[in-house]
C-alpha cells in the first residue's frame, strides 16, 4: 500500500510539472480552454492525477478550472504584470545576492556552461527561452533557499506564456544577453550592486516589452497603457 501511494504521488507531481512547463512555454495559451479529459488523453494518464495537478495550479492562480470539466490558463492584465514585475525584482535580486555569498568555484563553472549555451542559441528564440530559464534558476538555487525558489518559480508560471509568445516573435535578443553576461560577472565578483543592476535591467526590459504585448492583445481590458508605462519608469 505504501508503494502505491508513493507511485501515485510521483505521477501527480510529474503531471503537475509537465503541465506547468507546457503553460510556461505557451504550448497551452493564456485563455485557451481545454477539457480535463483531453488533457488526460494527451498525457496518457487517468483523470485523477490531472485534476490533482490542476487543483495545485489553480491554487497558484496559474489556471482556472471551470465546472470540473474544463480548464483555461489565467490571463494577466497590465496591472497584474506590473505587480508580478515588482515582486520578481525583489525576490530574484534577493536570491541572486545570496548566491553571490554562497557560490563556489565549481558553481561558477556550471553557470558559465549554461551562459555559453544561451549565447549559442541566440538565433533560436524557443531554445533560448528554455536555456534562459535554466540560467536564471541555476543562479537562484545557489541561494540555498528552497522556499524562495518555489515562490519565484510560481511567478514565472504566471508570466511565462506571455514571455514566450512575445520573445518568439522578437527580432533581437542581444539586449537580454548583455544583462545575462553582467549577472555572471557579478556572480564571479560577488558584486551585489552589479547583480542588482543586471537583474533589474533584464526584468525591466522583458516586462516592459510584455506589457506592450498584453496591451496589444487586450486593448479593451488594458485601456490605461500610458499610466502603466509611466509607472514602469519608477523602477
């Protein structure tokens, strides 16, 4: 019986992680409605682990479950994106600054390897975005603060689909690449101020672009764009 419970829990976690990845990478689009049964068929599992995974994602406000039969990925308004930006800026700089104190030389080697992969994928936006996520979280994990990482991961799930949708249409990834190189340099030098500037620049650039993208998708919902962008200049 104990083994059955462990296997069931493992399956639920796998389904949760797979669905989350599909949402973050915009394989399931914001606002897109999908039946739970179709999700189960797609993943080759029964309805129960799908329901359990979606309940967890709903508690994180990533999805909305409708009548226990359908789900859709939660949409973000410009104001919600602004709030996500402010929280991410606070928490991600906190994690990266802690990483500056706690990183080892072997940690630097691993981060450098991911940075090189990132540079090599600069002309392949979808691949770039997957490696980008690895790069950020490899640094954040050096903070040795699992609870903090979980919160940051939840925020990435909320903004991720928009990031993917926008960036796969983007022409030039050299600007975010510049900030990533600065993050690595700051990690080497244990320079917390430099790290703060690098992450701040990276998040501000990405979130500002995504705000314009959301506004272009939802002009009626987000009709106060000038206020939003003006607010953005405070950071």
